[in-house]
């Protein structure tokens, strides 16, 4: 998966109309709430086989941190 494909998929996970950039601060997004965090956890488990916790998500600051968390799954 490319970064662009991930950003588009993450936009869908957030159910957001506007495009997502990797430099955006997660806490500044209106859509970044408990439901979208759970959806992000499910997405990572389903698409990458990576189990992440709410605690891990709480430590992330930017969308780029999610990309880094995906590791080699995103090129």
C-alpha cells in the first residue's frame, strides 16, 4: 500500500469529506474521537495484521505517526 492509498483509506475510516495529509495533527481533527480510534484499530488489524491499543493511539500526534506504526505495510 502506498502512502496516498493509506491516506485515502484513513479518510474513509474517519468518515471525513476533506483529504487527510500526513502532517495533520490527530488531536486537531474533529473526526478523531473514540469511534474513529476503534475503527482505526480495526483497520490496522484487518489490513496489516497489527493489533494496536487505545493507549498506543493516545501517544500518536500526527497522521505520519500512524504511517510509521504500519511499518513496511506502507511504502
